[in-house]
C-alpha cells in the first residue's frame, strides 16, 4: 500500500466570485475588526474577510466575525411589527404606523398618569453611534424620562466610574500598540483568547517579537492563564487586596516613580497610609496569593521600564468593580505608567459599541461626555437642540440595574427595551420575571422576534441588523470605525435610526427638535458637539470617507489635526490618501500628564477592602463563576442561529473540578441540579481542572441557566452587578428528567 501525497486529493476551496467588497466593522465584540463583505455580480453576499490594511486586525478575524455575514437571513428574525393587548396572548401583525402610534400613545398615557419618569428606556452597547445619539435626543429632549440607561451597566459601568474617579473623565487612555512597547503586562479577569481573540493575536505578535512577562489574575485557569508566565488564581472578589499589597511592597522597597507622583497626581499621603495596612503576609490570607508571589509580581511590575494593565469582567462585575478600576489606576499612577507607550490602564471593552453609547447616547448624562449635573453642559446641549434647559433633569436617574426593581415596586410602569435581552442576561431571573409581569406596557425592539424577553411585550419592533444599516462604532482603543450599508433590511424590519426618527415626530408637541434624515447627518451634528478646547472626545476632524480611508481613526481627532494630515500627505481625496498613509488620531490620552480633574492632577484614591460578597458556606459550598466561550455571543440570539458557531458549543454545561465531583459521586457528562438561594438550573457537568475544588463555572449564554442562580449584588459606585461571585451547591438529579428539561429549554 502506498501512503502519501500522491493518493490524496488536494484541498480545493470553491471559488466565490466576488464582484465588489464593502467596508464594515464587526458587530460583536469591542475589538473593532474591519470586515469586508464580498458580493457577487447579482449583489448577493457570498463571503467576507478581514481587512488586511486595517491596523486593528490586519486581515484577521475570529470565528464570529468570519461567519457574521450568515446572520442576515438567520431563523427567528422579525419580519413585521407585532402588537397584542396582553403579554402571552397571540401577537397580531400590524403596520409600523400603527405600532408606533400605539407606543407613543401608551408612553404619553403612562407619563400623564404616573409622572414623566414612570416610563423607562433601556438600550444597549450594540447600536451604531449615530443611533445612540438620536435615541438620546428623543429620550432626553422629547420623551423626557430620566430613567434611561443601557445594558452597559452590566458591562462597563465600573470602568467608566473608575476612570472618572481617577482621571476626572471616562476614556481608556491606551491602545493595542502599547503591547509593542510594554515590558510587563498584567491582565485582571480578562480572557482575551476567547473574548477578544484579535486583541489577543496582537498581544501574541508583540510577545513573539520581544518577550516580556505576562501575569494573569483569574480564579479560573483560562486560556490566557495557560499562556501566562505567572498565573495568580485569586480568591473571587479580592483583587483590590492583591493590588493594595503590591503597592505596599512598592512603597516599602521604594520602587515608586516619585517624579511622576509629585508632578501629576494628588492624594499620595492617604494612599500610602492605607496600603501600609496591606502587608503581603496578611493580604495572602484574604486574596489567596502567596506572600512571596505578591512581592515578586510587585517587583516585576514596578521595575519594568514600562508596564501596563488590562482588565475586563473579572474586575468590573463585582461589588468592588469601581474600586478595582481605581486601584489598577493607582498602581499605574504610582509607577508612572499612564499616557506613555507601553505604560497604561486599558479597560478591554465588552460590546462592539459600548464605547459609542458611553460617548454619545445621553444614558446617564448628555452627549459628548457631558453631565446632567453641570449647568454649563445642560445649557450647551439645550441650546444646541433648541429646547428649554429646564426640560433636562439636574441629575441622572436610575441605572439599568435599579430600573428593574423599580418596576417590581410599581414606580415604573412602562418600558422600552432596545437591543437587550434581560430575561437571559440579568442576574436573579425569577425577580426579572416578576418585574416583567408587573409592566403595564412593554415594547421590545430587537432583530429577533424569538428573543426571550419578547414573551412579555405588548409591541414588538423588528430591527435591521449590522450592515443592513450604516454608521459608526468606537472600539476599545477609542477608534471610530464605519459600517457601510451593504444590503437592505430583512423583510419589513427597519434600522433603529429610522425608528427613533419616526418616533420623534410623535413627540413634537413637547419639543420640536431637528433630527437629521441620515446617519451621516447625525454624525456631522455630533462633530460640532464634540469640539471644545481641552476636551478629549473631539471627533471634529473625522468624516465617513476619511474613517473608511484610514480604516478607523482614534479620538481625539480635531479639525486642526485633520488639516495637518491633509497637508502632510499633500492630497485631499481620502481614497488617494489611503494609498499613501493611514491617518492616526491620538493613540494615547494624558500624554502630557494633564487630567480632566479641576486641578489637572490625577486622583490617587485609597481603596479599603470590605468583604461584602455572597461567599460559599456549609449549605452552598461552591463559588459560582460565569462568563463566556469563544463561539457564542451573549444570549445566543445571533450565534445560536449560526450553525458553524453553535455546533461547537450547543449545550449548557458547567465546569467542575474532578476531585470535588468525586466527593459528591458526580460523573463526567452527567446532568446535575445546581441550586442557589434564588433558584435552580439543570446543566451537564464537564470535569476539568480549569476550576479549583471550591468553584463552578457556567457560560451565561444559555436561557434558563446560570442567571436563574445569580444574585447580582451591586457595586455602590457603578451599580454594576457581581455576576461572578455567588454561592451555590450541586445535587444529583434524575438523568431522563434532566435530559427532557434541557430539550425543552432549547438547549440543543
Ligand atoms: N466570544 C465572545 N466574546 C465576547 C463576548 C461574548 O459574549 N462572547 N462578549 C463581549 C462582552 S460584552 C464582554 S463584557 C467581554 C467579556 O470578556 P471577559 O471579561 O474576558 O470574559 P468573561 O468570561 O465574562 O470573564 C473573564 C474572567 O473573569 C474571571 N473572574 C471571575 N471572578 C473574578 C475575580 O474576582 N477576579 C478576577 N481577577 N477575575 C475574575 C472569570 O474566571 C473569567 O475567566 O467579552 C466580549 N467578547
Ligand atoms: N451571569 C452572567 N450574566 C451576564 C454576564 C456575565 O458575565 N455573567 N455578562 C453581562 C454583560 S458584560 C453583558 S454586556 C450583558 C449582555 O446582555 P444583553 O445585551 O441582554 O445580551 P444580548 O444577547 O447581546 O442582547 C442584545 C439583543 O440585541 C439584539 N440586537 C443585535 N443587534 C441589534 C440591532 O442592531 N438593533 C436592535 N434593535 N437589536 C439588536 C440581539 O438580537 C439581542 O437580542 O450580559 C450580562 N449578563
Ligand atoms: S475579535 Fe471581536 S471584533 Fe474581531 S472578529 Fe472577533 S468578534 Fe469581531
Ligand atoms: Mo459586556
């Protein structure tokens, strides 16, 4: 028998005849990869690819981005508006006019009866920035409810809050390019290879060129932890203890950057006094990291010529989320690692446009990082929109996580949900069901008609998705990038932008405001609002063509900067420029050491650790941790429908340590019942050493699963829930019954 090449058929890739490539930006995670969608001569989408010239992804895409073009005609998409008198009754198809009239009428009726704030609006981090700006105008300028927030409270609220406390303003100060310059990277509760695969690829490229230590802080042995030089398997919820102890060592051994501290920060005495209490010997018993390890890591970090920290949900989703961010900033400030190549505090953002909503949606404030609490800001925006300043409240209303309890108590009677699925994504699902059933009126605006939350709605608006629309996203490193409109919206679904514009016509009697007819018109308006001396969030030098030509531009990018770039290249046609040089906005913030605080100095804020978690005990002996897998996005409304994503992770499962399973007589791949003080869930066990003996991990993508169990205690500053620190126990269960239940729950 002959083995070998001669008898093998060569792999052939079927030719896809692409006539035209259209420019878009990925609509899943915040990495912000540029994707080109390929259309054949009949205008049909046949393929897609990463844009080779885009600085972010340099031709690469992860599994979700590669298959994203398959979602346009995926099952369950909303085809027409729907209405019904009562939740759970059958829906009746209706026209857009009728659905909108009904919604506007109900909003007005509820507001007239119970007050303006009794109707709440909850949006997302997944619309286009122009849509966020338009929604903000509608809600703040016309509907006039103060209970307006986004699902970003589940996601980035702690990062926002921590940045504001330390630096006086939101805005991640670093960029992916920092990997090329750093001498030490510390990652807190962030699993890049699965959650931001292309950021991870950028990090790996940098590491291959020039080795530097990678330190991962995560209670679980994640894929990133497996690649780390040092893995610190921290006790959940205790990161601030570790960081305080590191600072203790740094001060004790005189490794801090006194010059930076003296020139650019305030509060050093208070910080020093606090961390004096956090000697590693004591701290190790709280955070679970050996005292010598703490010293080693502190020395590596402080002695590195440049060091940087990144973090994601392991920090943000905790009762000390905002404090965790502040403490990471403290560590970087005292070592002089802010605003310098390779030295930064870089929050890794979650959703594709969580940054855009922070910047422009007016959730929790006013557009362009302006605050309701500041008279000057209220006046500026009111004048710009042409309304009376007194229409704005003088402080922000309820956060998303406080809106649901306010529905339960009857303070809020009506709700408009836009691109978020709280029935699956919110902690303590039994309470969310109660809240939903308490609503007099719920309108759900989503791409998918079969989204779980739609079970409770009175009106459903079918939304267009991703490249069925046009507009911008801002990614983790403040890069504004564009999605071109590639195809028409599916069936009778409509772009969210159109829905907000149409709805605004029904509120003109309150305030008549100009709403530009196109997303590009809205972008031009935002540019004007973004100008201002000393403000970081300046996008006035950008335009759709220039963004596409540069394949994304980082803010700040002022008109003056745009003029310089134009002169430098000597051409004014952006497509000609593209051949010559990519534009580059400012890669980093605070390079001059001037912060957005009243004194211009960064705040060093002492953070005292208080153990307020729901910790394991005799009755509920396990930590319940939750998070994500690479092939699914959130509540699977999209990736659950894309066969090539779903097939790799079709079943809800739970990671459990083999030793603790043996003690309880639980077998690999058997079903178990997991019980917490809130409820129970049936899951299949995967035995693995990824988790320690006292921990369980369940991906949160599946409905009727981990969020039936979570408590979600709130961070006092950011109101973000502690999704990752809960207590539970594991019980054996009848296998046949469990299999049936799992089928019923759309698990396969
Ligand atoms: N494939 C995929 N990618 C995504 C998403 C997705 O759904 N799927 N979602 C996007 C969004 S919106 C977000 S927010 C990001 C989330 O991105 P990540 O935060 O990286 O992902 P998670 O799995 O939620 O959590 C990360 C880690 O936090 C750890 N952790 C738990 N408790 C603690 C703790 O107390 N301290 C520390 N240091 N770590 C802890 C967990 O063990 C987990 O490994 O991903 C984005 N990218
Ligand atoms: N236990 C646990 N729970 C968690 C987390 C965790 O780690 N553990 N993570 C939390 C985090 S960080 C996040 S960000 C949240 C996410 O929570 P959600 O935002 O509730 O989850 P998604 O599935 O992303 O919901 C977005 C919805 O918007 C729809 N959609 C997509 N694009 C568009 C569009 O263009 N227009 C409209 N109108 N609709 C659109 C989708 O179909 C989907 O139904 O979950 C949180 N929940
Ligand atoms: S890394 Fe994120 S932005 Fe890039 S293709 Fe994957 S999901 Fe999309
Ligand atoms: Mo998120």
